[in-house]
């Protein structure tokens, strides 16, 4: 059981990091920088289950932004540099630090959603209801 969990975790990390389909590991998860594709071009996996929403932004804030803010504060306290130093270092660092990890984090969330959904088969009805609403919304958008 433990071995299986480790394998699942390793698989999520690998497919998420590379942005690959969590089912076949060959197709691509993203159709653009941060947009999840509709179906896998290799195995046909439907990505409707993927709803990471604000998760990636939240995680990148927690993992990257907070440590960076500490760094910025430390820079300020240790050297009290002029303001332009922050403009040149802290702000680009924060921007890059928050944006770059978005894609792998999103990939990890989608891959783990896929793996968890495969394990919790009982929630299918709920998923169907949720996605019916999504589909209706998409149709509305297309019609207008
Ligand atoms: Zn696939």
C-alpha cells in the first residue's frame, strides 16, 4: 500500500512537472501557457475533471512569495538599500517567483485531481452535476 502511494505521488510529480497527461503520460496537459487542454491527443482523456481554479496562484504565493518577502525584508534590514535596489531586485524576483511555478503547480494539481478521482469513484454523480453547469456556461458564452 505504501509503495503504491509513493508511486502515485511520483507519477503526479512527474506528469505535473512535465505537463503531461496523467493517464497515458504521453499527451500534453496544456494547450497554452496555463490553459488546460480539452482532451488528451494521445489517449483521449477528457480534462473536464480538472478544476484547479485559484489553487496554483495560492500555492505559488505560499511557496514562493512568502519566502521572497522575507528575503526582501532581510535585504532592507541588513543593508537598508535605496528604494531603487528594491525596484531592480525584489519586484522582478517576486513577479518571476510567482509566475514561473504556476504551470508545474497547476500540472500537479490537475494530475493529483485525476489520481484522486480515479480512487474516489463515489463522487461521479456530483462531478456530472458540476460539469453540466460548466457546459451550460460554456454554451452561453459561445452563443453570445
Ligand atoms: Zn493521455
